[in-house]
C-alpha cells in the first residue's frame, strides 16, 4: 500500500509536526507500506530527518497550496492520502487556511482514497482566547470548512463528543473516533525514586500565549509554596505562533525567582527526562482545542495530571481512563487547593501514576496506527472486488436460483 501523509513535519515547528512525525515513524516500520510525507516548506536550509521520503510541496499561509498538493498527489499516485489537520494547519491567514482545507475533497475527486485525522472542531474552540477579530465570520467559515472536510472518504476525530457533533449537527458519514494515543510504542513505568528528590516538580508544557497561559499557574504556585516546601515550577515550551514574545516576557519578569524555570522549546530527545522527574503535570488552560497531546505524554511516563475543568478534558479522562484531578477554570485558588491536596498525599500520586501508565499501555502509537491501517486495507479490498461484483451482478429480469427451485419442488402435503 502506498500512502501519502499530508502534515507539518520536523524540523518544522508548525502545529502537529510532532504528531505527524510519530505517525510517519510507525508507518515507516511496516515493510509492506510505501510512505511519502507531503510536508510544509521550511524557512531556511535545514537538514531533513534521515530515512524519510519528504516532499516539501506546500507553504504556510499560501493560497497556492491546493494546486501544489494536488500536483504532488497526481505525480505520486498513492493508494491512500492521509491528512493530519488542524483548522490552522495551512495558515493563519483565513483565505489560505480555508483554501487548504478544501484539499481533502479535491484529493478524493482525483480518485484517491482520502482520510482526515481532525484534531479539533471549530465548534469547540474559544475564538476569544484565540484572538480572532471577527468571531461570527469565523464561525460561519468554520462550519463551511467542516462540511467540506466531511466530503473526504472518511474522517477520524480524537474525542467521542466530536464524532457525535459531526454526525448529529453536520450529518457526517464515515466518521470514526480514534484515541489520540501516546506518542511512543513502549510507555515507560514511572520511577518514583526520581520524583520529589529533592524537589517536587510541577510541570507545565505546551505552546503558550493563547488559551494556554502561565499567569494563573504562577499565582497558584505562589500560594502553594507558602504551604509546602521543596517545590519547583517548570514551564516548558515556546510561544504559540499567534503570540510571539509572550513566554520570553513572562520569563524576564520571573528571572529573579530561583524556584521557577522556563526551558523554552524542548527538543524531542529531552522530553523523556522532563517528564520522568515531574511529580505532577498541570494543564492551566482557559479553553481546549481538542484532545490534549500533553496529557497523553504524561500518561506515557505515568505522571499525575491536574487540569482546568474543561468539558473536552473531562470527556477525555472518562473515555480513555486517564487519572486527572480538575480545578475550577480560571481560579488560581482552586488550582492551588488541588495541587496541595495531591502533593500532600503521596499514595494518591502513586495511584494516579499507575492508572495513567495503565491507560498508556492501552493506546500506544502502534496500536492506534494499526486501527487506521485496518480501515485503509478494508477499503482497498472492497475497491479491488468492485469490478468482480459488477461483472457477477445478475440482471433483475433473471429469476433467482431460489425462485427456480421453489417452482420446481413438489408441494409438501401433510399426512391425512
């Protein structure tokens, strides 16, 4: 099977580049597959990852992306075109973003089986947190883009609630729920000797500045360290593309506090060490944009989670069996209370760690990718059988075999 994966891809740092890499890594391990990644262009000359066939044929914020992608797909002639998408994958410019989202239906019209993994829905995004100037216009455009995406052969979403929305509101067909999954194939059992030794580390990780902000987290940390000793706050990650300079500004304000550390962008190879030593992960969000990849990273390393009480995250915890304690969204006092209760009870920390590690075992990336490949394979088999089924189709005027036998069989007479 020949697959084209359309996604941002490292060394690009655009949205979902990490998820695209982990999809590609699992597909690359299958000797029966041929994979080409149709990726975003880079700003400058950067060395590509070895062992991957990458064609950088589209550019962020370009309205020419549909034509360029369609040409690449025509040249490669894949069996499956798989899109790994956010609504903002192809640009922050509304016209470029919208035109890019028409690509899946164009791919299908070109005769290629087209699948979309959609990481969020416009219906569930807080446009206020995203800094959108014309929210009503964006809602209308988002609804239209959603309907266009549903014209692909099939679509996967990462929360059951999103599937219900696409089916009930948009009358979508061939909509599947598939878990986000952890990004590795072998989750790492938690090593409790590395936690709280000597500091209890509170970790926050992400792209900061829109619906992920650190002011509330710092306020909660100030309350908390007045009650508990040996605490350290680690704020990992860089700015969201919409908010350049945000995290540097906060880091400058906090530079004299030795108990708060800002790591900046974290390389892939350094993520494991960051999570191994964390006592708890905090999701200090004001809203959500889909299933949390950071929460799944925490599961991979068996880290307890404290999160804002956002409906998407509550659904994720329930549906995937993830151990999360929730605080009142927007309340630093509530966050401090939850962290205090958790960090004061080591047995609860260990219980949550083990539950999250257990959840990780059920949703490794190899397991998730196998679900996709089974679906693609079934389509390939059905498509291969279509000419045979058409050839064997019996005209409606020919009597069925069962009808002939019924006419020829003698009537059964009861004993009299």
